C-alpha cells in the first residue's frame, strides 16, 4: 500500500521538463501536503470561498509539489499535471492565481 507522500510523488512524476525544478519542488512536498491534509480549511469546489485558509507558495519557481497536492485534493483533475507548461495548460512554471484553482497569489516570477 502506498503512503500519501508516495501518491503525491507519483503525481509529481506526471509533469515533465527541466523547468519543473525537481529539487525545489521535492523540498516543499511534506510541508505542503501536511498543511492541505491536516491543517488548512478549504473546499476545492469553491476555491475562492471567503472562509478558506490561504496558502502562499513564496517559493514559486518550484510549484510541482504544490500542483500535485492541489490535484490530489480535487482542485483540478490529475491529468492536467501531464500538460505542465504546455501552451494550453493552466499550470505554468510559476503559479498564476488567475489560472490555477487554489493558488492565492501569482509567485515566482522576477519582480514578485
């Protein structure tokens, strides 16, 4: 039987490309998963609910773990991870609050 972290790592593996910054993403995985699984209040069907807890990924240049956790928790279908950084994907190299359900702030780009 897989652990929750192994399941999220498998989801992270659906993304491809050098731009996914594997090491940066992996270093945040346990914290992000713990927050979303055990601490935060949220509803993936209503990601902008005023009663939600907010998470800001300040390390926005390594969002793959964040994306995998959001997919696992139902913010968007896991198959979207396969389209990471493609021209028609909601998942870019940096989280975009206008594209990614569950992303509170656009982070990671120079100037943020």
